């Protein structure tokens, strides 16, 4: 029967899934942990092509940051579309990728709901897509490690998304529309006109953006007086493009070599903090007051108070 397949069409899920969700709510309210059959069956499969087109993903990341808009949406949509297109080109059924809502990770634009400035949305979107193929713990971790040491925005991105019109956006029917080419104000600022670059030493949106703004000498909403280009939006669009592309590169490396990234290694500067205070540090030490892989020193320099 149709319900026993591992994949349900979106229409089937919308018509049958509402019943399943309602039944699940009633079952849980009655103290039952039974999961309705339709809810169990509502699974998507995500074929893994031999390789992704990294530069295509980079362009898509910038384009959908501007058109989405936002970093979480841009990074995730670029990779989802990249997977869909690669599957089609390589003779695989892209149906699972096509059925994922393209705005799935729009919630993490601006560092999370309501612009709380926590995890950078480009990381959240990219790692979220890696989660769909079970690679959030290795490729995803590599994305974090790489991000915190990049001197953003990258140079040589002057031609990002030139010629894109949104008509071939790989949406699989979900919100597919021809959104048109980028406007003049949305086009990348040339590298020669960058206001500045900065290494965040943090995956947090607030830290990443604020350190760049301090280096660039700009503020939120500041635009070029001639072109109207948003300085911060240009920077974050390029960060989104590069982060999605890096995740694609790591995926391709894994597929080509069957080798996953090695385990995380703590930065040498945080060694003494980490070994005593973090749950991942030396076994048997009782003074465990943190759980993180972020570098301690950009925020904490005083050993007692933990404040600068």
C-alpha cells in the first residue's frame, strides 16, 4: 500500500499527516507513546550524488541570501538545490531533496529567531542540510572549525550570482518562482572596495558581525552613497556563499576519498582552561563549569571571574 512506502508525496503528507498529527496529540494526551502509522511513514530519503558543483552552490548561497533573504535560508537553500541539481545531472531521483521546503532554515537568519545574534545562520543552514544525510557530526564540525578562522569577507567574489534569474531554482514545485536577477544594489561589492575584513574566533552571529563592523568602520544599515549597496549585507551574503560552498567542498572530499574529517582538536591557547573546566577535558577533575568547543580567550581572560 502507498502508506507503507518510506516516502510520502507532499500532498499525501498534507492530507494524511494532519490526521496523523492530531491522532498523535490525542495519543500522547492519553498517556500513550504510540505513533500513528502515517506519521512513521512520513520519511524522506536523500540520495547522495558523487559530487556537488561547489561554485554553483557558492553562487546560490549569495543569491538566496539576497532574495530569501537571509543567511540561514541562503546557505541551506543553496545546498538543498545543489543536491537536487547534482542528483538530476547524475541520474539519481532528487525527489527527497525536492520535497524539502526551501525556507526550512529561514528561522536562523540573523543568528536565530528575532535576531538574537546567536549561531550564525550560514553555519546553521549548512550543518542542518548535512544533518539530512547524517554528516552533521563530522562535515558539520569541520564547517564550524573553518568558519571561526576565516578572514571574512573573502576576496575574489566580485562575480557572485551574475546572470542568475531565479527561474531554474530547483524548487521541486515548492515555492518555485522566477524572482529575477539581482538588482544593482544587491550585486556584490568589488573586493577592491571592501571596507575591511575580520576573523571572528567565534561561530556567534553577534561576535562575527560586530568584530567585522569594528574593523570595517561601518554600522548596520549603512549603504554606499552611489550604488545603494548595503555594506553589512554584502559581507554576510559572501559569508553565506562561502560557508555553503565549504560544506559542499567537504562533502565532495568525503565522496572522493571515503575519508571523513578528523576529530576536533582544541586550540592550544585554550588548553589550560579546557582541561579543567570543560566536560570534555581531563577525566576526574571535578571543577567542570563549561561545555563548549569555542575558544575561551576571545571572551575570557581572568581565570577567576571569567571576564575581561
